[in-house]
C-alpha cells in the first residue's frame, strides 16, 4: 500500500466532488455526479453497490501516460482475478482540462473497495448503494478546514 502525501486534502475533495464522471455502457455514456442518484445506470446495470476507481495519477500527482497505463493494466488484472464485473468509466473536470480513465465496478463491499483503491494510491473514489445518491469516499484523514458535505465520507486507513 502506498503512503499518500496530499498537499491540500480539503481542496482535493472539493475538486473530486465537482468533477464530472461517466460510465460507458453499450455505446452510451451515462453520467454520474456526487450527491445525485444514478437511476439510469442502476436501471441499465443492476447491482447492490457501485464503485468508481482509477489507477491513474495516484494522490492526484501527474504521472506519465505509460506509467498510468501500466497501473491501469495492473488494476484490470486485479479486478479480473477477483471476478468483479466492470465497465469503462472516466472522470473529468467541468472545463475539460483534465480527464482520467477508470472503471465502474459492481458489488464490492466498502472494505474491499477501500483496499483496492489504496493499493493503487487513490485518495478518493465514488461509492454508493443502489437507490442512494452517489457518494465521494475520501481515503485520507479529514482535515480540520474541510467543508462539511452531505455526500462526502472521510475514511482513514
């Protein structure tokens, strides 16, 4: 497991919560937003739980495309070995300046999801139960200056 050194966790959480997420299903891009239900996705791909995770740019520190692609290949191998269903997904900022590929996974419990994300150095993931709004799950300590958010959970190691 990697030790994350996040410069400003409060700002990072705000950026993650404001980002635009989507999952590719049969040629359609279904949007995901923190704090909103994912009704279209859940109707199309029923599961009890959902997780968006990426292996790119651990701790939001830029890495080369080749390093990110190698990390993504390792993540896919782990997902396949665990027998978890997945669909290609991505995250991007609203201005379109940053885009990061990832995977939407079905039916991982919180501890397995957290372990997988931490293994790949991620500071945060999206995780939610069917029928509930999408939640941001920050896998680092909540800083004192972090604004309260109804749909953000802070989970320490």
